[in-house]
C-alpha cells in the first residue's frame, strides 16, 4: 500500500498594507524557485488589517502562480512595544503565529523582504533536533556583547559571546514553543523591558529562546550585503565574527536572500546591482492592483 508523504509545513508571512506588494513579489520568487512543485507548498498570510484591494491582489496572484494561499486576521500589535521610524508595529505580527495558526505543528516564517532563489523543501523537512526554533546567526550582530542588539544584555543575565539569530527566517516547532512558553516569554520581555530592545521581536525571541535554537546553514538567510558594502562610508562592525568577504561570497549560493535594514530593493534609492536586478524580475512582474 502506498502511503502519501506528510504535507510540508506551511510557509508563514505577516504583513500590513506597507508590505503587501513585497509579499506578492516574494510569492512570485517562491513560484519561480519551484517549477512543477509549487503545488506542494502552502502559504499562510497573517493579515494585520490590510485593505480589501490588497487582499484580492494577493489571492489573485496566488491563484495565477498556483501557490495555495490563505489570509488569516492577526491581532493588532500591543502599542507598548517599541518601534522605529522605518519599522511599524507589524514587525511583531510573527509573535501571534501560535494563536493565529493553532492547527499547524510547525511552520517556516519568512519576512516579506526576502527573496527565494532555491528549493525550500529541504529546509521545510529539516530536523530541529528537539529545539523550538531553527534560524541563522545574524551576520551583522552575530554574538551578544559585540553588537548593538539586546542593550543591557548583562543586566538581563545573558552571557557574553552567546550566538544571536536573525528572526527574518525561522523554522518553528510550534508544539515545542508552546511547551517552553517561547512566545509568551517574548511578549513578556517586550512589555517589561522595552528599554532593552534594539531589534524588536528579534531581541525578544533571542532572550526567550536563550541558546536553545538550531543553527541553520547560512544559505537559508543570506543578507544582501553587496548593496550595503557598495555605499560610501559603509563599515562592517562584525568583521571579527562574520567576515564581510565570506558574506559577499554567500550571495552566490543563497537559497533565501534577505533585504534586512531600512533600505529596500523596491525603493528607487536602492543601490544598483545584481541583487536589485534579480529582485525586480519578480517585483516588476507583480500584476497591477493593490498598493506599494
């Protein structure tokens, strides 16, 4: 008797209206990276009050490219959580994954400012070896105490030199996270220590998980460093722990490129180059309708 393989974990993104079109660009990159197999994937969008026009555009694109997609309403972010001039409260929507998606055992969370260049199925099937989260060490702030993340880390009892992950790509075991209280502890941290937050949900998750996270290969969350490095005055402060030459080399083997930081490839001011050109292959293909 043939046994059907277990369905792959869902891919999850969270957006407000400001990131609706980048989400659609990401969707097109997913489809392009999975010719003939996109039907094996599922996308769940955490909808933080996006407009009906954008909802229709997302679902229209999903139907066109054959990516099974559903939108689920996500709660509004607690106004006490700190934000910045280029990050809105939507950055915290991933902390609502357990309550919005209670029917999944594990999921792959992707920021909407990522671009898929390789087959995601090996990542979706990867073992976490009993850990609640799998992630990639942040290339610009890779370890506690030698970066600008978690200000006040010593007061919080976080050991110097501990690895620090980027939360833009996370393979999440929701059952284990629930048992360990990872998301509850993250929200508690944001409420009780807003003065010790530099990188929003990422600081909170790193504090809550401690060092109990599975290290993923860098190809699953490769920062777009070459456009940053090309700008006048750029300084890579993490050279000792994360050499810039290696980060630039990683771009050639990336399965997931992450446009982290305030500069985004859909902005006219974004530096020209191969990564921007590749991104616009998908971004410019996005059909009309919806907002930027």
